[in-house]
C-alpha cells in the first residue's frame, strides 16, 4: 500500500528551503546598545561591503555606520562598516514583517529575539529601572525559568557575527555576550513601547478598567517622556522589583473548600464525606513554591513552626519573599491583605464575595503580582465548559436529510463538566445557585455567570455550511473570539467523516473514452477528485510537475460527463493553451474543445460536454460574460496565478459560478499560507474562514511562531481538500519512467507572427526562382531566420532588449522555471544559438535567477569549473549552447531539461541531450521541448517523427535533408497556420 | 537689662497686650484648637508637656503663637528643627530646637527590633508608622519620643524665657508635622524614611542594596562581555537550530509593576506607572499578533 500522501507539511520558517542557487541576501543584523535603552539601534550590514571603506549604506542614502569586530585569519579586527540603522520602532516593524527563511542566521536570530521581546512585554513582564547613567528607563522583568531557558537557547544558536559589537576600551577586544545583548535589546523594546508617541503623549487610557483618558500627570516623566530624564529622589524602590526576580520562593494561594479539604492520601474513587454545602467558608491557604525546584511546595505555616527546615529548602530570604509577596498581593487583591494583620499568617478566609471576585478579576490581578492561585482539580474539576452542537434544520418527515453547502445550520450550547454533558436537573441547579460554587458530581463547580448567560440566550446561532464543516473537521468553533469545542451531528458529521477517510477511496473505473492508461497513482487522483466534486466540494490537485495533472483532469471531465452539469471551463496561462488543446485531442478526442481567447472569441452553442479553454487575462476582462454560462466545472491550471486573493484575477475567478471547482498547481502551496487560503477559498468557499481570521488564528502563529497546535489544526482543515504527490514519493517514483518528454506548444506573439510572415513571403519568393547551391543556401537561411523569429524577435533583429512580452517561448520558459525553481530543482536549458542563451542569461539575471552559461568557446578548465559549480548546486539554471558531439558532461544535478529550440536531426538531438546528462540517475528527468504553434517547428516535429528511421541514415549531416524538400513541401512547412 | 518680673506679653519695650498684638501678615487657624490630631502628634505633645521637663507656663504662650500662624517655614533635619517666627519686629526670629539623635549602634538595635516583626516592616514599607514601633524601640532600651532634657529650644529673640514663646510655638508645630508624616520623628532622631526602609530591606536581604548604582537588572550594566578572539574561535562549530519565538499570550497581561509603589519622595506617580505599563503590554500584544499587511496588488501579467 503506497504511502498516504500528506496534504500538508509546513516547513518551519527558519529552515531555508533554499532553491539551489539563491544565495542568502547577505544582510547581517546586530544590536547596538545605548543608554537610555530606547536609543539602541539595530544595524543591518553586509559583510561583502565591509572592506569597501566609505560608501552608501545598504539600501539607504546617508553614511550610517556600525563598528563590529570581524575575524581576520586567526585574529580579529575592529571595523567600521556601512550599515543601515533602525530605531527600535523601525526594527519591530522590520522583524514582524513576513519572515525571510533565506536570510542569514544573525538576521533571523534578531527577528526571533524581537518577537520574543514583544511577547514578554505583552505578558506584562516589564518594570521601571534606572539606567547606568541615571536615566529613568524600562526593562523586561521578571523572567521566569522558561524565559531564561529560551534566552539561553537563542544565545547558543547565535553565531559570533550576530553579537560582534565591541566593548569600548577593552584590551584584548571583547564583544558583548549574546545573552547580554539580547537582554539589552529586550530592555530597549520595553523602554520604547512604554512611552507613547507624540500623537497620544497627553492622554492615556487605563485599558484595563476603561476609565476615561486622563492627562498624563507630570509625575513620571523619566518613565513616560521620550527625552532622557534623570531620576531624582530615592530609587531603592526599584530594587524591590528585582527582589522579586531573585526570590527563592513564590507565593501560592491554594483554595480549600469548606469541608476542611480532602485528605490527599485518600483514593479518589472513595465516597467523600457528605458535605454541608451551605455553611462553611472557603479558605485560601498560603504556600510557598521554590523557584529553583518548582515541584517543591511548602505551607507557610511550616515557616512559623519549623523555620530552619523551610529556610534551607527555600532559601534564607523566604520570609522576606513572603512579606513582599503578601504586600504585592494585597495591593492587587485587597482581601489578601488580612494575612498581613497576623503576626504569623497561614491563610485567609474567603467569603462568597471574595470568591466571586477572585474568580472574575482577582486571579488575573494576582497573576500580575506573581502570585499563583491553585484550584486543586481533585476538588474543583476542570470547570464548566460549553460545547457547541450543530444540527441541520431538516424538513419534517424527510427520510434522508440532504445536506448542501448552501445550507445554514443552527447550533446550540451544551454544558459539560470534565467532558461529560450535564443533565437538565444539574443545569437548573446551576442556574439557581446562589454561591459562587456548587457541589456537583463530587466536585465543587464554579458557577460561571457568563456560561449561564450564554445558555439562557434564546436566539439560536447560525452557521454557514462551510463553517460547520470546518468546525467538524477540526473539532473546534470560534464564537465571539473564543475557541470552543464543537460536536457535529447528522449530515455534517457524516460528511466530515467521509472526507477524513477519503484516502481509502472507492476506486472508480477509468472512463471509457479516455485514450490513455492511468497509472495507479493517477487512478487514485481521479477517484479523489471524483469523490470531492461529486459531493459538491472543490479541491486542489498539487502534484509535482510531470505527474500528469492534465491527464487526471481530462479523465475527471470524462467521468463527470454523464452528470450533465454543463461544460468545463479551463483557465490557464496563455503559454499552455496549446498544450491543453493537444492533450485533450490526444486523450479525449470525442470531447469538443474550443478556445475562448483572442479576437472573435465567443461562447455560442457550447456543447454540454465541451471543454472551453481560456486564459487568466481573458477571465479578468470577460468574467461577466463567462459568468452567464452554466459551468459544470471550472478548472484553474497553474492556480498560483490567482494566489493574491485581493487582486483582480482572483476576484474575477471567484465571480464565475459553477457546480464544482478544481485548482491545479505544481508549486508547493503549503509554504505560503495566504496563497493556500486564496486557492482553497476559491475551490471550497468559506472552508478556511475569512482571510483576516485565517491570518490571525493560523497564518501568523504558524509562520511566525511555528505553533504546533495551529499547524495541526490547519492540517486537519486542509488535508481533505488538498492532494499532493511528489515525484520522490515511494509509491510513485518506481512508476515514473526515467525520462519523460513532452512538447510545450506555445503561441506566437503578434510581433512574432508579423515578422514570420514577412520573412516567409520575402524569402520563398527568392527560393522559387533559384536552384542548386544557391537554393540550398537560401533554404537554410530561411529556416534559420524563422527559427530565430520563433525564439525571440530580439534574437532575429539582433537587439539586446527589451525581452519580456515579445515571445511565447520566453513566457513559457518563465512559467516552467517558476514551478521548477519553487520546488528547488535544477534545470538545463539548451539552445542552438549562443545569442539566444545570452539573451536568456540577461533575462534571468534581471529576474534574480542565478545562471551558468557554457558554449563552444569556453575553455576546458572553465568548463570544468562551471560543471562543478552546477553539480554543487550553486545555480539552478544551466544554459548550454553546444554543437552536437560536445564532450560528455555529467550534469546529473538537473532533473529537468528544456529545449528552447531544437536540432532538426533527431538522432543528433538525442545524442546531445543524452550525453549532457546521464540517464539512469536515480531521479526521473523531464524533458520539455518548446514548440511554437502553427509554425515550421510544429510541423517539423511531425515530420521528424515520421522520418525517424530516415534520420538514422543521415547522422552527421546536420539538417541538410531539409534542403532536399521541394518548393511545395517547403511552402507547406513554413506556412503560418492558425490554431484550431 | 530687662525689668525684673515677667511681662504678660510682647517684648520688653512693648506694652502691647497679647490680645491686641497682631503680627503682620500672619494668620493662624482657629484660636482654640488643640495640637496633635494623630496618635503621633498627640504623643509628641504629651512628651513635650510632660516628659521634656519644659516650663509649662512658657509653653502655653507658645500655643497661642502657634495658633495664630506666627511660625513660618519650618525645617526638620536630623537632631534639629529650625523655623522662622514672626514676632513684633519686622525681621522674624530664628528658632532652633535640638533633639539628640540616636547613635549608630542605637539605630542598629532599633532597626533590628523593627525588622523582627513581619507586620511592622510591611506597614513601614507601606508608608505607615504604627504606634507599636514605640514599643519596639523601647524593647531595644531606647525612647523614640523625647524625654527629660532632650528638647532644647533656642531663639534669637531677646526674651530670656526658656522656652520663649517663639520657640515654644515651634515645639507645638512639630506635632502638626508629625500628624502629616510620622516619619518626621525618625528623621529627628537621625534617619530619613528612605534610610530606614533601605536599612530594613538590607536586613532581610544581604546583598547589594545600593540605590546609587543602576538597577542590576538593566542589562547594560554587565560590561564583561567575552574576548572576541575566543568567540570567533568556536565559530565553525555547528550551532543548534534557532528556537521558534514563544507564542504570545491570549490577551495582554497584567504588568507585575502594578503591585510596586514608588514612595512620595521619588516624585513618581504609581498610577501613571501602572497606566504606562498596561498600555505597553497592549501595544506589544497588538504588534506580536498583528497580521502582516495585505499582499500588494502585484502587476498582473497578461497570462
């Protein structure tokens, strides 16, 4: 049984999936501390420019610099390098932008530090402090053991370059430690965020209690205003904050219910004593927890009775720690203050009001004061939770309730304790409870007013079908910004179940009219597509290039024909129109096909089983007209063209209704989550929720924080709708032939067509009136000229540019490279013409693709260097312009070969390409031949196939056989035909 | 040179009676008010009138002077109270009242006694001086409140009375000062409130309690670093993978600073600190959980 393809496996964003040859943008980052902390800066600099002395800073005008310590052989050297300096606010913006997995380690490390620093401040872990020069400043703190551990991890992962800021006056020169510099960066972040900017310098809202804005009393300038201000007056109160951080013990408040507490030695299943639930008060027992060994918990009472033992285990300052903790706690939650009145406090009594307050506000306030509140679960359980249950409104009496994606469902709340639903009696008891806790099922259950209010609300809440399905797949629903457990019922549950089990599909038989044999994995792909589309859902087929997505789609169209839901619309890039048409003609000749493209396009009299081919450009322009037809299926080929959900292409595509939608893409879509959203939201609208919520709940946690919980949820949601097989999958690789050849049929641009016709007209005239050697010469000249026109007008006209938009082949090459490079693979590009290779090299350079170029004029030594470089993966694209018979080269790094133009001697062509790479390397190789539609290239391909045997006889004579064609044959050959 | 016998009021050259003498530009509060509203103020007055062994008759004259607001600016320093008192002359008189300070080892005993009680220290850190402190100090064999002969008033006026009414007035007004801030008494005895508190803290925590240096938590103060050559020597060793940043909290947290209060002398308003910290937590939370900007509308090629 072949390995079940996983629909989603998100790469951690810091492990670069570096497409071979993309060298990291060499921008290193380092933090330069300053006093006051908020004036520190992040410096971005490039080691490659370190020796360039003065010069413009990377990317910005001006000559900002940073002093770093760089290695020089076995020694080190202080250097002043050009740099771009970011203020703390700018640095935060920079590092919270989309992470670049290809940036150098130092850059990514400071990005992680920035996010961690923001997280600490977001937790409220910041405190006022005094800077070394006596200014008022903020710093992060207190850090708990987990924070310290993470800090050490980051420091260990930082290369020396990342913290190579020298300490002034040190000999031998010293640099800051990574940990110290990261802490300084965190302090700078806290110091910056605590000071409101100019716009709201005068007012502050107390965000917690939402009191009205009050003018910033001139009572905390050193900590509030942007300008540095010295701290006058005593500052030892600042030290008290540190005391907390260095405390050996933290205060814990353990809540004990009135029955006097349950003896923890008793086994849990024994019946506890009958509890008088009306009388008796709760009590908060004071305990101390060691910070060095968090499993050590000691009753404060022991501190008074047996102080020596406690002090040795918790540290000599245990009493001070307790005192300060009680003071803080009393400030944060006044009922705790009663403990201070006793000489030797052990706990506090809690009245019902106190409990209520503790449950709502007090626990959070105490948490802010560093005091843990424990509700032992053997006494309190895990609390009352609400689950959502969904039901389809079914018409009364329907035997088999149907479920369509257009349905609305209602859901209701179901209260649970420890995972079990409550009975109606219990719910009634809760609603009537007067005390904050109720004795239920052997536990004290918190009576949560919010929960009860929700339960009582009358109006039913509705869900869209897609939302319900998504909730059924993940087991969670988001209601009012909160994630609650979700239980699906009825048809929704069944559908979710069927989707989850989709891997073991019922096989479906190959459609009779399909003129091809499907490989087993293609059979499975077809079954999967048929299953999804049959349910009215859409999906994305994301197989690697070369696995036959087009064929599977054609099979699907044939399979769906009997349903009679209407014709299929295929949207693809212009360069693939020809290919689609050819493949449809080859594999499904009984299906009518038309192109809705170019002048004179129309949709009149579309047959019910027709396939209409169109391009993304036409969809953008004519989506209104396309939307009026009734489509059985809309297919988006190379769907990454609609990856930007807000752009016109995606919006136009969405506006075309159809019974089902299928997206095809070869790029690893799971690496760009917004792209994933755009595609899946088109195929199955609503399944991933709104874009905003998707970003907040899934994309940001996954891409920025690598949150495993979010990754798992996204997997559950998307797996049923995304099928991706890789060439390297164990079940698939053996089935692939070592070499697959395909023709990519591309159209000519208008400019090319005009040139082509002009050349044909002019030279054919001459050929007709010549003979012998002159004629042969003319024929060859004609063929050469036409080949060049088909390649690119700039080659024919001997121009250097511009290049984009003038050649169908160039557009097709760009499309191919997009997918090949996105998958991190390498490719050989052959052309007979050095000039064409040069044009290609310039074009690819401009697009940021590294290339290597080998042609006949290159010496042996340089040739070896190029080959070594390519095999080492230094560049993904190798341009080759070699006469046939070149020396055999080992270029096994490539898994793709593109023939930009062709030798018209088939044996020679095979030889050249086969010699260039070794067949039988362990990875299958795909060969793409670019052929311009309706031109001589098109026809010669047929001719060559017919004359393959003849070719054997003319090995070595190049293309001379063409010169033997008669005028008529020649005219046929070069006539420019229009696409069918 | 003064005539023998006492005068009932005024200076020797003046025949004005108490009743019709009004010092210029000085007005006091109600004429028959008592001194010492709080326990401390009353305790001081008690010490003044009964234990300090001062002449009660002369003291009583000071009361009316104090009541009518003749005493101007009053400063309390260790061992010394100084004030300017408006008499019948244009230039006010200078009054000094001396009270002996505790010696250093006396203070050690006092602080030890206070530090022993957790509740006491808590109250002091809260800015209160509970009356029990007096008994704490007594347990150390000392008297916080002045006893016999410990109050020594002096005045620059020509009156030979001891204390003269000016000085007596100042003595009474110390009670007012104690009402406002009982720590004035400790200050008189030689230690400011801040001194007392840091000494108390030091007792419970050995270690650097110096408030003169930067807060040790501020990272900038660690200046050792690491030798650059050593750092680069290990550069080629494989480094562990970068850890993923920890997840931000579900909602912005409560700053721990909420529970710490700067004392009034620092001039920092704790409410403002709290508001700043809370706002910072919110801002940080938004930045940490914010979604990246919308993808820009890339140029769409005519595909």
